[in-house]
C-alpha cells in the first residue's frame, strides 16, 4: 500500500519547503515570478528552478550532510513548483491586461 506523502497541498514536504523558501525571500520571489511570467514551457522552467537551487548548495563536498541534502532535493517536485509560478503569474497578467479576448468577438 502506497504511503500518502502530500504536505499542505503539495506533493511532499520537500516540495512545500522549497516553494516556501523561494517565496519568503523577496529577491528570490521576484526572480521566480519573473521567470514564471516569461515561461513558455513548464518543464524548462522546472529545470531553471532546480538549477537555481542546486547551484546554491552550500555543501559542495561529499559527506553525510551533502548526501542528506541531495537526498531531500531529489524528492522535490520541480514541475509542480514551476506550474505554481506560471499559474500565479498568469492570473496576475490577466488582472493587468483585463479580460482575455477571443477571435471574432
């Protein structure tokens, strides 16, 4: 029987924690929202976010803590985080641009 690992509406704790920290730092949050507004491909955005986090790894040397950190990061659903930034910023774009118009209306 599969164990339910969802956490606060996210795939798991690791995904929730990464999204929380991305949102809680003003500069990082602004950058993630900018990327979300510019994104045309969710998968590409998910890789950009993953690269951003992995490049900031403060434990570059092999060891117990590095293995634990990398293990936790391997559980993150980067695609889910990217979807959230795209969805959040699509709503913002619609509010700024007004209602969407369809052809022929």
